[in-house]
C-alpha cells in the first residue's frame, strides 16, 4: 500500500514536471522568436493549451498526444504575433511535446525503478 501511495504522489509530481517543461520550452520558443512583451503570460497560455492537447491525446491513444499537442500549440500561437511560419510552428510544437514527454517519461521510469515498481 505504501508503494502505491509513493507511486501516486510521484506520478502527480511528474505531471507538474511535464507542465513545467512544456512551459519552459514555450517560453524559450517565444524568446527565440523575438517576443519581448508579457513573455511569461504568453508562455503560460501557450503551455496550458499545449498541455491540454497532450493530456487529451494521451487519453485517447498515446500517439494522439503527438497530434493534439502540436496542434494546440499551433492554434494558440496563431493568437500571438510571433513571426514564425505555420509549418515551423507545427514542427516546434511537435518538438516541444516530444522533448517534454521524453524527459518526463524517462524520469518517471527511473522513479518507478527506484521504488521497485518497474
């Protein structure tokens, strides 16, 4: 029972880490593309919608996260005046989702191994 609780708490922590990684990469994306005003607020909005797309995509099928996450990133980015083409926005969204999920998954698998659940 104790390991289940640790795994549940660890899982919740890794959900927070996933959002933080998406937010960080979105902020770096905006800074790289010359957005200077309200970067944190814009990154939060971009990360929130991207995270929502990833979460919904993970519910339907794991591959859905790699479709809905970049799509949500692209749709939200269109509302910001970032000087980036539509194709580049989709690829950046895909990269942000892939890198964030990869880092989080690797960390969570390491955590599960550490507690003996894997």
